[in-house]
C-alpha cells in the first residue's frame, strides 16, 4: 500500500490499521479491521476505481527508456553504458548475395 502521504484515503486506512509507512503489504483480512464507513467510502468508492491507474506498484517502478538512450548514456554505478551497443551486419540483401537453395529446401521455399 502506498505511503499515507500519497492520498488522504491511504492516511485514513493506515491510521485505521495502525500501520506505519514502512509496512507495505497487507492481507485482505486486515481490511476487515477497518470500519465499514472507511471500507465503503475510502476503498470501494475512493481508491479502487482508479487504483491501477494511479497507484499500481508495478507501473510506478517502471521507467521507459529507448534503446538509443540506453546505448548512449553512461551508468554512474558501473562507468559503462546501460546497454552495450549491438551492431548487425546483414548479408544476402541483394539477389546476387543470396544463398542458392537446392533439393527439398528450394521446394519448401
């Protein structure tokens, strides 16, 4: 569960559970300890409709970076690039460079 500072609803829920911000995992049964008003108003009507969009813990930790950024940026922890650059040389792009297929390979192709 996010910190009490993320949303007033989390503050009320954490106070109701007497839980510090360092505790982030709760069992579904622990929510039964909350008053019915907090369960209905704060959780069902307030947090649940937009929880995935606003507070999803997996999405909150993901930072999208492009391959170009990762190949060009130095990682301060290691001194190397975040992602080593991979270069690819393609062969057989022209008809003259193509492999000649024989037998069942030609038939299959």
